[in-house]
C-alpha cells in the first residue's frame, strides 16, 4: 500500500511563486511514489469575504493551475472541499475536543486578526480545525506544505492523538513535509514577511499568471539590501537571499554556483537575469493554463471523478469516527 499524501490550497487571491515553490511543485514529484490527494480548499477561502462570482472563477482556475503544474488526474485525486460534506462534519466532531486556548495560540489567526480586526469571524478562528479534518479524513501520512502551516499540522497531530486516546484508534497521525529551501519565500516588497496571496500591494508577489512585462517590473522593483555583493546571508541580506533562493529553485543551480556566477556583477544585472529565469519557467505553465481554461467540460469531469473518490475514502473515516463516539450512522 502506497503512503497517502494530502494537501490543499485556497482559491483566494493571486496564486504566487511562493505557493508554487513551497507547495505545488513538491506535490508533482510526490505523485511518483505516493497516493496523492489534492484539494481546492474553498471553505477555507470563505473565512475572508469573497465575491461569489470571482470565487467561482478562482475555484476553476485553481484546478487548471494544478493540472498545468503537472498534477496528473490519472494518478492523483483532485477535488473541491465543499463538494465532500464529511469535511465540515468531522470538523464539528473535532471542535468538540479542541480547546479554545489551542486556537488562540495559532500564529496565522493572531496575525490575520491583528491585520484585519474588523474581519475576524468564527470561521477564521476555527480554520485550523477544518484543516485538521481535511487531513485526517484521508488517513494521511504526509502533508507537503510551506513553513507557515507547520503549527496547524502540529495541532492536527494533537487532535488525532487525543481522539485516538479517548475513543480508540481512528486516525493516522500525519507528518508535515516541509522542504527547507522553499519553506518560506518572502515578499518582494518586504523580505522579512512571507510572500502572501492576500498582500495589498501586488508588488509583494509574482503571480503565476503575471505577464513577462510585469515580472520584469516587479523584480526590478524588488527590495534589495545595502552593499553591492550578491551573497546569501538571511540575517544581513534578506532581500538578495530571497531572490537567490527563487533563482536557485527555478534554475536548479545551487546558491554557491549563483554567488560565483554573479561575483563581480551588479544587483541590476542579477535581477535582469532572474526575471528571465522566472519568465522562462512560467511561460510553458501559462500556455498549459490557457489550454485547460478553454476546456471547462474536461475540468468539470476531473472534479466529478475526484469528488467520487474523495467521498468514498472520507466516508469510511467519518463512519468510524461516529461509531467510536456512540453516534448512529447509516
Ligand atoms: N511565501 C510562501 N512560501 C512558501 N510556501 C508558501 N505557502 C504560502 N505562502 C508561501 C504555501 O502555499 C500553500 C497554499 O497556501 P494557502 O492557500 O493555504 O494559503 P496561505 O498559506 O495562507 O497562502 P498565502 O499566500 O499566505 O495567502 P494569505 O495571504 O491568505 O495568507 C500552503 O502549503 C502554504 O504553506
């Protein structure tokens, strides 16, 4: 039996190279050796206000992004979270064993509620429990994510252990799979904060759909550090270190190789080349994206197949959890 990999992305904002390098790119490789399940986390997206018309478009676009990045629907399950009712059902069950103090400690909640105090709703607070339910429903072994999700996976592990201890073994205890080099791609406008979909300034990120002209402009404007040297030093040179990381991940050249290549060159020369490396990586992806976006029936069919498979696996887990709790199930 192959081990199970589960991960998800929210169909909100502009998907960026941080999401790609930190998560989706790694999923593609995992398909070779694991049973992979990739979800469009639309219920998570509505924890912040969404325009219904745009949300619908974003859900469809995200499926196309998965396919264009190399997720193969013949090997992996692709489905939309809100189309499988057991996610919210298990979230309710897990809510009943989650302490409020645990959720209050979640860094992402603390940050988001500080940034947007007027937008804090119960869903945003409870987001990590829904995420735990997403993962545990599929008896997941590994969850490939960026570093920002580490704390949520730790909570998932605690809840699974707690449930198993109290009611008998029901859930597998999953592990986070975080790749060191791509664990946290930082914002182009602020290399001390992660690149973020919901950033107000689009110059914070390179979106997967940005045009070559815009990519050149964004990289040109990206914050660098004082001094002239192109050298990796996360503490003293966070800006250039972040750009070196992106360059290295996309070109497959190591950071020392790049440092050597740009030894006597300027930031401007380095940035010019980096923009071209990004464009070269994104062009074939964007062509595929256009192709899938022109095939809505094909995409819908993939989602329907995915929904059926996801429902079957998750139904077995929810039944078991309800039985253990003494609830009636059909
Ligand atoms: N900057 C990043 N570097 C590396 N990985 C990242 N991820 C997100 N940002 C970075 C990883 O991308 C996956 C999908 O993220 P998500 O849709 O769950 O939303 P998020 O993590 O909340 O993404 P954003 O871009 O930061 O959106 P907002 O602005 O809404 O918070 C996850 O695996 C995540 O770790």
